[in-house]
C-alpha cells in the first residue's frame, strides 16, 4: 500500500521555468497559492490549537474563569505529584518497550518482503497492512476477548488440559497493554523499514560477500546501516503516538496499566482543570520527544560501532 | 539489535512470517467467529451457530442512528481531506517553493503526534470559541487526522505523472484549468478514488477525536465504546464489529485494486513512450 511509503518521497520539477516574469507568476507563488488552503486549514486546526494548549499550561483556572498570569504551578504539579510521575513514567516505559519490540519483530518481515517478496511485494504489503486499517477500538476489544478470565486463551488452554484453572495474569496489566499496542502498530513499523530497504543497492551486499563478509557481517555493515533511516522513522511513528494512547490502557490495562492519557482526559472531563491537562500534555510531548531523540542517537552510535 | 533476525535462514524465515501473519490476523478473525456463536460469552468450545446477533442489529435504533452519523462524517471527511490533499500534493509535486518542507511537515504532523493531544487541543479551541460540539466538529477534526493518509496516496499518484503531457497541453493553447481537467485529472483519477476510500475508512474507524468532539451525536466507534460497559451487549457489538471490519477490508481492497491497475497502465504507457 502506498500510504506512508509516499511520505518520504519528494519530487522536484525537472525543468525550472526559464523566463520568470513577475513573482506572482513565478513557480514559488503558484506553489504557495496552491498549498495555501490546506496549509491554512492545518494552521487553524492543528498549529493554533497546540499553541493554545501551550499557553494554557502557563495559566491557572479558578472555577470557570481563566487567570492569564504566567505561572509554572501546573508544571510543578505535573512533574511533582507522585501520581502523575508514576503515570508519566509508566507511559514512557510502555511506549519505549512497545516501539523496541514492534521494530524488532517487524524488521525481518520488512526484510523478507523487500528481499524475497519477488513480484508479489505489493500483495505482501497489502496483506500485512490490512489488519492495521480495521478499527483500532475493535482490535483492542478483541484482545480483551482473547486474554480475559473467561476468554479465548484461558478457556482454550483449559479445554485442552494445559492448565487446571484460568490464569488471571493475562489481562489488566502492562503486558496486556504492550501486546495489544505491538499488534496495533505493526504495519506502521514495517512500511518505513520496507521503503528504506528497497533503496539499498543490492550490489553493495554482493560486494561485501565477494570481499569475504559472511551474511551476518554484511547485514550489520551494509544492510542495517543503509536501512537506518527507515528504522528511525519506524521508531518515531510508533513511540510518540503510543505514549498518549487512551483506549488500550482503558480496556486491557486494568489498575496496573493506566497511562497518562487517562489523567489528561480527566482534566477535560469532570475534573475540569484545563491548565493542568494542558501542562500534562506538553510535559508528555516534550519528554517523549527527548526520549525519541536519545533513541535515535543511540541507534546511530550502535550502527557506527557495528561498522 | 535485530541483526540476527535479518539473516536469511530460508528454512525458518517463512515460518516466522507465517507466525507473524497469524498474530496479525487471528484477533481480527475472532470477532466474526464469536459473532455467530450461540452464547452470550466468548468462550471455547463454541456453542453452535446463530445469526440472531446480526438480526438484533436491525431493530436497534440507537445503532442505526450512530451508523447514519458515521456515514455523514465519513463521506464529508473523505471529500474534504481529498480536496485539501489534492491542493497540497499537487503543490508539492509540481512546484518548488520556500517553506515547502515546513508546510509538508505540519500537514503530516498528526502521524507523529499522540492523538489525544490534538483531540484535547481541538476541544479547547472549539469550546473557547463557544461552538457547540456536533458532527461538524468531528468532521473538522477528523480531516486533520486523515490528511496525512490522503496526502501519501495522492503524492504517490501525482509523482508518477509525466509532466510533459501537461506542458504539451499548455503549449497547444489549453488554459491551466482546462489542462487540469482534460489532461491531469484522467491520469490521477485512480489516486483520487484511492484517497477517498482510504480517508473514509480511517474516518469510519476513528475513535478518539469522535469521542471528544461528537457531543450528543455518537459515531459507530463511540456507540460501541458506550456498549462495552455492558457484558450482555457484547455479542451485538461483536456482530456490529464484524460488519465494520468487513466494510473496511472491502473498501481497502477496492482502493488497492484501483491503485494497482493505474500503476500497471502508467507503466505500460511509459514503456510505449520509451
């Protein structure tokens, strides 16, 4: 499927116009004019709202009125209260584990499709992505059905006699959250890795073999470093969104699997403390971005060492 | 890190792919299986075949109402995000201008953001402006969410376009609009249809934005969320879920077929021209 794989592609016009008349007739003006409806829409409904969240995080709320004097109090609460610290910490750990596991288990699939997919590459990609396009809510629900006390796994194992009584450790914990999220994000990891593997020049791998590298060495020294951009996108596209996941912890996380999104949502519902909700959102974004940056750096270092 | 997995032991790699596909598909196949099960619980062994859960869907007015809402939202979102996607994808593939990278980055940003954060930020701005939550607010929000998907499909559709055709048309005296309608549109039409179908599917399944922005008019996922609290409602939800999954898969397959046909045709034409 072309979705996502197209994001990295940029097309430059092959022939810039020779005679530029006025700026309004120029390529630049035409391009800006054409993109402006979409850009204005994104500015109005994506960029501005995010700016407002940032602004709110420095304000305070007194019942229904907003006090617009600058304060760091919300951030003190967000970073200082043990409950928010715990939720934030758990969300970060879960998103890190989910992204590492997803990228690791997905890499061989992307590799398989790229190197052994043959003429059916598109069909393979389609097969892999279809489950990820079906309703996210329903997939989470289905994991609940699988892992529940009277669920598929337990009743299945009981009826074939592997266990004598249902396992309670399957559902309502962080593991259930991780399994469900890995399942949800698989295709998002495979596609960018696949795209970068497609760009790897096969003759370089042959050259490495000819020069005496075994398969492992040529993989570590040629294929992996060249596919690193895809691995990095896969990490970012999985790690950052999962940190704020709301549905999965709610449905399969139980008490031990609650994540930060639940706390953010509470501030906009009955708890109604928008500035604190805003500060929690900003804190989550900043920390997860920093963590993603560290992971990217670490990956680059690892690959350099492997060379 | 995943080094060991990348090495072709041609014996176990296909086995690994099989296990992986099973992991991807089994949870999705479970819903239809239990939706035909003659019991209110989801346990093995199965208790016999029934279609009563499907029959019960037709008499559920709240559900039909939610389905109608989902249709309205899905169609509007598909059209809006495809139209906005065409402008942006065309600008990006056809022209070069300052700020292009930043503009593309902003439009694509929802792929790299936790959904709850832009759901919450939209909720704040909408309530601040004093706008009532309704299906309109859901549509406005979901367009932001669907744009990256529409854009990806459209960029790859426009990217394969041979610009010399357009230049020829312009040289022969056709206007810019006329060229778009008579030369560009027929070539990129498959990408447009693909974008409409993908956006509709994404909208149909989208939950978080609909949950925050829908007010008193639920879409199907929001309706399902409300039903999950009641164990007795589970079989009905499973039947509804199976129908939705079937619709998603059909739409995606259709979009993929259209896209691939167009690709073949373009390739064939390219070979002829060369």
